[in-house]
């Protein structure tokens, strides 16, 4: 199972929010490049980043921090979400050296456009599904639509087969150290023809073991690593040694 340490960018800093609330942020570092280097030095093969300012504004805000993270990656895969809503933004970000871009709000509003971007930038576009009570949240989680997450992934599949993966985030669990919502995650895995990466609430090695048993493609970890509840080396080991039933 792929393990993606997370770097969330807000005002140029590495932070973690609780349940997507911008007023409940904890700053863990003011040097995103150094944080990226730390995770890669500890054995990470991938890195997941979110431009929280971009998610709220609809445009990329933390470009300087993104550049420092890409430099630290030295060619290793870095994916970024938050504010990726136009083709011009996609071209600009891929030009910075990012490997994959996570598109959420624009995919909900324009599934056909999202499908076209997946075809045009094959291998680089990821669907970001952020859900509150099973319904898709948009605009940096500030708005909740009436669309069920499982319905959106099916709609996207009608437009493209080239979506690299789905990052599925349960907002209620994000940053709360309470474990993933395995029920909703399983429903998404059943509905999605694309690999699913779990985000939100992954806290313990037991959580990682359960995700492996559930054949989840990948997992994004944030607060639990930053606060030292578990070590990345142990997570990576558990992701490799855990066995499917």
C-alpha cells in the first residue's frame, strides 16, 4: 500500500487543520522544503500536498513553498491539490515539476472538463473527493453539495478511464485522530473503478493494517506523524508486512 505523508500549506507554513476548519489550524513548520526533505529522508516514496489558501481562493497561492518542496523531492513523486480548477493552472503546476494534481471542485462542477483533462494530461490528474456525511464538499470544504461522493466517481468514470486515482477524504475524521471512516471508504472503493487513496483520520498502525486488509490502494497521513504518535518508518513497514485476508 502506498503511504503519502501530507504537507498542508497555509500562509506559507506547514499546518494541519481539524475537520477542514481554517480557524483550527496548528503550525508545525515554517519551512515546507525542510519538512519535505524530512519525510523523504525517513523513507517516503511519495508526498501529498495541499494548498489550503488555493483551495479557498480558487488559485494557487503558495508557489514559493511548492517550489521548495519539489526541489527537496529530487524527482520523487509529489502530488498537489487545492485551487486546481483551470487548464492554465494545470500546465503551470506541472511545469513546476509536480507529478500529479488533485482536482476536486472543478470535477464536481464540470465532470466532462475533468475527463478531458485526464485524457490530455494522462498520468497526472487525480480526483479529489472530500466528503461530509457522504456528500461532496467544495471550495476548500466551505460548501457541501447535494451530490453523493459515490455518485460523482461513477459520473467521472463515464467521461474518462484515465483518472490516476481518487483521494477520498472524510472531513469529519480529518485531523481528529479518530481513525478512518472505514464504512464510507469501503463504499467508495466498491463504487470507484480507479485506485482509492484514503485520507482523514489514519492514526494508528492498526488503522494501516485494516486499510491493507481492505485492499486500499494508498493512505495519506498527517497529524499522527507530525505529533509523533507513530513513526513513518513503522508505517512503511506495516504497509509492507500486513497481509490480505
